[in-house]
């Protein structure tokens, strides 16, 4: 076992000894964070094509429910966030930054059980396996797998409320396996060709040509489309850039190839009913990178006008995996090129 893993195991053991009780509704959740300064392990390199690595966090908590981060969305202040856990909870909080503007920790973290349309909470993955999350005006949209659906929650008030509606997915549930459902739900910018349409992407639901199934659930271009499947990667989340291009986070994990992560950009103008889209590879990481089971992504425009991308991982509540938060900046040339391609 490496020195880093020994230190992490000691930190986890300390946190568990401090108290392993589950959090109740609205209970504060203490989180201990360690800053990550390198994306490529042992390298000071920060530039990766159009992306610049700004830093990250490795996070642990004494609360047993902390972990299993599936999707993250930031509020307009780019500080406060909402996360869904695939064990059926909301996690809310805010990020902290050091004097250089790098991620330094989490504050005001709370975990609250999610409720279904009947107002019932179910801890675990049987009924409330939340995988995707989108903020859409005065409502929050959550995609679930196993019991495949997209539920609607009021915003504000989502943490206390049960789901108030369920959206039609346009993708037949019979074409989705229990644990490979709708991992991605995101809302296009109002200024894009999709005019604020809700977009979903399946993790591994494949059409007759072997491509990933996706759909535009609302707006003038409502309908199904497909995303080319490349190799053994699966889609785990997505987020629209301010210019209307779609970022997709992809994950690979198998014994033959090991762990992997990819970030892909699809031109917004290519997304339309009946299309089969592929996109441009922005970033790829493997066991030589600071990655884990990468499951969540969000993108926002920072105060200086640049676009920031934040990724989070799902530790599956395993001592062998990590809860990570990584931050990148998309270069201005990358944004302009995406707009003009």
C-alpha cells in the first residue's frame, strides 16, 4: 500500500471513529478536505489542451451517508451547490477557496433524505437511485435509475418536498437496464438552438445501431437523438457550456483496462432529433491521474468571464475509493473555437 493510501486510510479511520451515525434531515455534516495540486500524479503540468487544472479536493466525513456523489449543480453565485446521492439523499453546501482562489474545502454541508411522489423516503438504491440533476427555473429535475424516471421538485423547498411531477422520458424504459439508466439530465441555455430544452442521456441504453440513446424532452427540437459509443466508456453526467455546447463526462472501469475518465464536447448546433453525434475529446485520465469513479460535472461562467468546469467522484462508500472534486478552466480560445466551429 502506498504512503498516500496509508494516510488516507488513517484519515478515514479517524473520521469513522469520530462518529459513524447517519445524518438526519437538515443535520450539519462535517467534511475534512485535502487539497489536490496536480492532475497528473507526480507532474506539475496544468495545461491539457484547452483545459487548465486549477486544483481539487479529496473529501471524507465522519457521517456514514457522505459519499456516493452522483451529480452536482452550482447556484448562480458559483459557491453554493446541490448534489444528489445515489443512496437517495440531497446534499447541499458551499465551496471555500484559499487566498489564491483554489478550492480549499466545503462548508455548511447538509444531507437530507429525498422523497418520492408519495412523500416517502427510501434509503438505498432500490427506489431512490438518483443519478442526474438539473436546475430549471423554479424546479429541480432528478433522473433515477432502476425505477427509471425523471421527477420534478420545487425550488425552493426541494429538500422538504416530495416529487410534484414526473416527466415523460421519450426513451422506452424497457430499453434501459436496471443499473444503466438516465445518468445525465441538463438544461440547455435559453439562447441556444434548443431554447432551454431539457436533455437526457442514458449511461448504456443503446439503440439498434449500438449508440447511446438520448432525448430532448422539451422546447422546439423535442425528440430523440443518439450519441456514438466509443470503446468501453459510459456516460455519467453532462452540462451545457454558456455557448450552448454540451460537455459529457464519461467513465470506464473494468479489470482489463482499469479506471478511466473522459471529457467530451458536442457542438450545440449538432443536437437535434434523429441526429447521431460524437463530439471532440477534451481530456482523458487514467490511473496516472487524480481521478476515481467520476460521476458528476457542472460548468459555469466565473466572475472574470472564464468558464470553469467542476467534476466530482462517487466513492461507493468504499475505503478503496475517494470522493474527489476537481476544477478546470476552459481557455477563452477553446470557448471561441467551440462557438465558431
